[in-house]
């Protein structure tokens, strides 16, 4: 069994409402997070407004906490669930969820780290992000080479690339894209150029936060893949640096899918845990036929 955790963009107002009545532990997890943060975060993702939920200081924590709650509900229904997991990965902020559930970070430290990360990223409000669709890495690389401040933020595979950069350069890129065999694009409602050098100040701030606070990184009990390397994390002491590097570098999700294909040729379940199905949709186009694709809702 391979388990992956959703990243930013899968949130929606009302996520978690269907779980609260059926599974009391869901509200317990939400309240624990509220107490750690000393603010009522759960009311934002349960009730909105959408504009407030889509602010990255709320979005990242909301998705992570919702994903953790879903995992715990699945585990409550099947206490042996975690024993069957061969590998974990998470997309961007989803990597923090994976780190917690693999035993690297406590719940408290996960919440505090994501709070620090999202606030640091929100301060770097320069720039934005767009998605380029139905294209390939060569054409994308050719296009962005003409712009000084644009990079591939997410290499999601199968013709989907998220580009981070300054807004004026992204606007020009949209106008010029067809010259480089790229016909489709989509704007993303985010507040910065995530996973790019424009996040350098956020990376510095996160590094200082980790150094100055008693954040403990334990050895993972389940194998984990890193966004930064697209390879197994073989030393838990390297994890802080991997998380810092993740902020300014590409999320290598295409290579992560290639790793799954290369190392798992047997029939195996692939489960996305989170409020959406973004990673499942990518998996449908990237993974071999031996993977059985499931979402967290089908597990509860």
C-alpha cells in the first residue's frame, strides 16, 4: 500500500463536517490544533468564508489537519491499516502530513512548523503561479528560459507544470506560450511564487524557526519520499534541510510517480488522503495499471 497526502488547492469550505457526527475523534483533532494555535482554525474550514480559507496561513494547516483526521478515522476503522503501508509521500505541504504520520514529527510540532512555514510564505507575496497544460518539459523549459524570474515550481507529470514567477513575466508568458507549442494554461489563486527562489526569505525564516525552537525530528517508521530529491529519505537528521530546500525548489512529483512505477510492479493499492483527489487524477495518467487507485472517502 502506498499513501500520499494532498497539497494546497484541495481545500473547500465545509470539509470535515461529514466526519464530525460519525467520528468524534475528528473534532478532538480539530480542537487540539485550535489549542496549539490559540485560534479557531477549524471554524474557517468548516464554515468559511472561502476567501479566508484560501489565505495560505489558513489553507496549509487546514488541509494538513483534515488529512490527519481522515487518516486517524481510517485507522480507527482498521487498526492494522498503518502496518500495510509500504511507502508514504506528500505533495508540498502534504509532506509535513506524511512526516507526522510516519512518526518523524509530533502533532504539535507539525502544527507549529506549518504555522511558521505558511506565515513566512505569506510574507513573500511577490509573484504568483500558473499551470501550463498538455505540454512537455522541453517546451516548458524553452519558454521559461526567456524570463529571469520564472521556474518550474511543480513538475506534476503528464503534461502538467506549475510555474512560479513575477506577475508581469507570467502575464507575458501567457501571451507568448503558443509560440512554444503550449496552448493551455490555468491561473492559480495563491498569494506568492511558491517553490521558487522568490521564497528565499521564507526559507531563511523557516530555517531560523527550526533552529530556535525545540522541534524534534525522529526516525521515520515508514519509508518516505522527499519532494526535493524524489528519493527515499535515508537519514532523519537531513529532514530539516530537505524541508527548507523544498520551499525554493521544484516539487518533483513526476519523478515521484516514476519511483512508484519502478519499485512496485506487483498489484498494490495507491491511496490519496486529503480533502480532494488532485493526486489521484495525476496518478491516473502517470501510474501503471497494477496500481489500485483509492481516495480516503472510499476507505471510511
